[in-house]
C-alpha cells in the first residue's frame, strides 16, 4: 500500500492541530469538531489532487474559488455549500490567528451564484475522445477508463459509482446493481465497452494491488486500496476532458446528462430512462434530457399528422 505523500502528511498534521484548537480552545463538541474536520478534509483532498505542491499556508482565494465551484457542480444545496464555506473560513481564521498566516484567503470567500442552466451535453464523438485520452500505460489508466465507461454506459451518480461493489456486478447478464437515493436499488444495463474496461481493470490492476481492510468489496480503489472520494472522480473526469481538448465544463454529471440525452435522441422511452436514472418523477427526467432542436423538428415531422398535410 502506498504511503501518504509529504503534502498529504502536511494537511493531515494541520487538520489535527485545527481539531485540537476547536476542541480545547473553542470548546466545540465532538460532533462539531467532526463536521469541521470533514469540511476541511474535502478541501485538503482537492488541493492535493488539483495543486499537488500547495501547502495550507500557500492557498490563495483563486484556489478556494475553484474548490467552491466544484461544490456547486456536485449540486449541493445552498445550505450545504454555506456550511462548508463557513468551515473553511473558520479554518483559515485559525491559521491566521494561531499559525501566523500572513494573509487570510478565505476572508472574502463567497458561495457561487446558483446557475439553473442545464449542464453541457457531450456528443458521442466528444465522449469517445475523452475516454480515448486515458493513458493505459499507467495502472490508474485502466481504472480511470473503466470509471468513464461506466459513467457513460450506465448514467450513474458519483455517489453511486464510488459505492459500487464487486457483488453488484452481473456482467454475464449485462447488468449492474446500483443503490441510489434513499438506498433504493435498481438494475441498469451496462454496455460491452464498459464491461471490457471493467474486466481489464479488475483482472490486471485491482487484483494486483493491496486492499485496505473494509474495502475488499469496493470496485474502484485509490492507491491506498480505499474507496475513491467524490473529489477524485471529479478530478479524473476533468483531467481527461482537458487532455482530450474539450473546452466545455465537463463533470461526472455531464456524462450522466449525456447518457440520458443520447438515449432520448435515439428514441428511448422516457419512463425507461427515468428508471435507469433512478428518478422519482418523470418531470425530473425531462429536465435532464433536453433535446436538440433538430431532433425535435425530426420527431414532429415524423409523428405529427399535420406535418403530412
């Protein structure tokens, strides 16, 4: 199992000191300390992946804004975003007052403006470019390609992807089992390319790496043999899109949205798509599956009786 990097050790140490400060000097309850720890740990994970040379004392407002933008892409509620921002502000206030941080980058940190526009949709060609941009000469390449293939083939949420277990795979039948919101289970068909990528990863990479206790059944693992975090999935997707030269704002949800849109554009039944996405309401599915104007014109021309008058 790989050891933590020096940067990861730095963040772990400063978070421990922050916890002790909250516990001993501020008198926070253990529940409150744990909540602050989770919020700052999210930031630390993001920094270690996106800015692998950046220690806590070197973080600037632009880095924090990048992190907050990511929270918005996760579709966290405004209250959840506000709580995390509050935790980050408290953390940097601690660094300023206790660890002599010369400038507090979180002083003017604001939550992002909520944008209710539909996310970008990738074309089939753009999806292929992103998937083919993965470097398979690296062990993590097989894992990352399998992640992208599953996201597009099955339209799963990030939370569902990182929770996938070996026992959820029914590849001989062409299905995977997914646990969605409210722990509701559903079966989703999985395509041939995704199956092939999964089998390559499971056979040639995952089977060869040490696995941390408690993670034996988890499919997608990090270098420590533990389940991947949400932040890591966002980082993998964004990096692959950049390598492929895609200029759109690409996130895991872009793959989910593209999955639904491509199905609808090719004639899939809206109720079937709703069931695969795990939506409670058909209205929600309709929001995710905006159609191109040309496709709508084609549907009207083929199906509306007045088009033949």
